[in-house]
């Protein structure tokens, strides 16, 4: 792993920095809102079949007249909805396996029949879901059981060949149950509510599959199963879960083993762009939104957004440093990383006294291991911009940036935070 720490901007007289920093009545002394005091966030969900090539195209869910493959019946049993969060308060939640937010404790056996082809919309059953619930939301998972209700373990449709429509049945019994994981970047919030769109993309499922070799039974139906058209069935099995537009998935196979994977086109869209800043609100133009201010182990501090010339600056005033450098932390969650890619972390920082802070990129809160870099940055009273180049060892859709600012009493200013992929 290549790592380097170099200063790219020369020292600027501290008097100029202080003269350029001014606080307004609307920003001075306002502390960043931590997740535990955020508003409630409800959930609705829509389930549909989509025939479009682009996403999302809400008007393209109906099959066109010339579609080669049309799905007529696709039903599943929704068995759980789970939230995956980071928590900064004491909770009794297994953060790796998430928190079940539906069904509720008073009806633990509840299930919902879902018809993708009819376009199911779920609102009433989710009346009491609160996605915030004290945590910083990373993902939403929806779990389905296959074959829990008789007759809904197959997809029924038609294949159009040589001017004819041939009925087909695809058996889903390669899967016992599966979970679709929707990344925070796919979760749109409007009016304190999320409508999760769970789409099954037909072109991803059948595109490029040569059905001309399929055996047609005497009853005129093509069956894709373990015993009939088995090679095509296996090909469709490989395509089935990636045909949803979630970021990743987990499933239990017919053999009882556990599997997982990423939906490649969604993942590439999130992580591939070069020179994109993966730090949301890295310029603090939206105040403290997307940032978490955390104090622990006797650390006492507060924050505010101040103006420095034409820039917004995060000011952290540490009145008690606490026992460790991580007694006062400025954190940013949900950074997607690809193992083996090269990134650069850039930020500008200065303080009213010379000292040291720790910058660290960690795996998600599930295991909290360093994945990328950990550097002890020498901070002076003159503003400097630092660059840290790194290559993560593990792929992680939810990495976390830690700026550990504790251990000493001081005031620290931070601006222009960037994390970009350079190759």
C-alpha cells in the first residue's frame, strides 16, 4: 500500500486566517446535530417490474409490444425489513446483522405477499417504522422468502420467438430466502419519509440469454428448473438477484449455504468516477449536514460553522481534551472504497496552538478496522493543506473517516475536505 503525507500549501500567517474568519448570528455556536437527535424518518415501499434500460425511468415499467420476454406473474413473500446503522449511543443492536424494523414485536410472524407484476405499494403495514431510531443510516435491507406461500416460487411469463409467444416458467427454488441491501445513496428522503423503490429489471434478467435452445414441453410451456433446461436455469439463477437495482445482496441457497454479492452496474456507478469527492458536504456549505460530532471518554467540545473569506470552515472548540485523541471526533460515514484502487484524501487544517491530530480511514462500524490510512498530522497555527494518498486493502461500501481532535484543549479549524479516487 502506497502512502505519503505531504504539505502542498505553504504557511499563511495566522493573523490573516483569524482576520478572514467571521461568525454570523446564524452559525455561531451551533453544534452539529448528532444522529440520536435527528427527526423521525418513516418508510414506504414500492415493488415493480421494470423493462427500461436506463434507471430510474418511472414510466418505463410496462412492457412494450415488441419485448422479447414479458413477465406476467412474479410474486414473493416479504418477511423482514432491516435497517443497518452506525450508533453513537449505547444500544443492544447487532450492527452487523442490522435491526429488524418490520415485522413489529406484537406480530412477529407477519408476512406480506408482494406482487411485482401488479405493482405493490406498502404503506399501512409500515406505519410505525422509524429509520433514524438513534442511528446513522447506512442501508435498508428487505428480505424475501421463496416458496413460503404455495404457488409463488416461480416466475411466469412469455418468450416471443418467430412471431409466436411461448409461455415459460422459471423456478426460484435455488433460493430459500434472500435480502436486498439498498445503499444510503439510493435512499431518497422527502418530507421526513423514504419511499424505497424495489424494482426487478427484466432486461438485466434475460438480456443476452439465447432462449432458442430451450426445450418446449408437450404442453407448449418452457420450464427452467433443475431438471428441465438446466443450463439456462443456472444462467438465470446467476442473473436473478443482480437484476434488482439494490447495491448488494445476501441469500441462502437451496443447499443451506450463505452467499453474498454486489450488483455490478449499481456498484460501479457509485465507486468508479475519478476525481469525484466522496465526502458529502466536504466544503461545509450545508452546515454540519452529513458530519457527526462525537465526544466520549471525558472529551468536551462544541462546533460552529464560520466564514473564512469565501469558504465555510468547521470550527471545533475543545474545552476538555479527554483521555484519548478520539475523545473528540469529527466523523464522516458511508464512503465507498474499492480494494486496490488509489485514492487521495485532502483537507486544510489549523489550530490556535501547535499540536497533532489523527486522520484515519476505517472499515465500516461493523468491525472498525483501519482500511486505507492512519496518519498523525502536525497541526500548526498557520493553515496547511495536507494530502494522503492510499490504497485500501478491502472493498467497503460504508467506510468511515475519523478526524480525532481530542487529548488537548484548543480550537481547530477545518475546511475543504476531499476524498477522491485518482486511479
